[in-house]
C-alpha cells in the first residue's frame, strides 16, 4: 500500500509522487504492469475501481 506525502495510507496500487501527482498501478489482462498519473486521488481510485470491474467481466 502506498502513502501520500503526509504519510496517510492510500490503498493498494496507489501512491503519491513528490510533485503531487497520484500514480495508479494495475495489471492488464495480458499480465503486463501499467501505471497511470492523476492530479486528484478520487480520479485515481475511480479509474482503478472501473478497471477492476472490467477485468472481472471480461474474464
């Protein structure tokens, strides 16, 4: 679990860079690791949640 700049736990696959951007890491259905940058934590969480839902439906 990653932490933000103040030390707060953000959840699995999410961390905050020193420049303030949030990084969401995930695995594609082909097993490749990817990461995506977000300005807001809510956007990052929502994107990862939607991606996980799509993975469950496609499998």
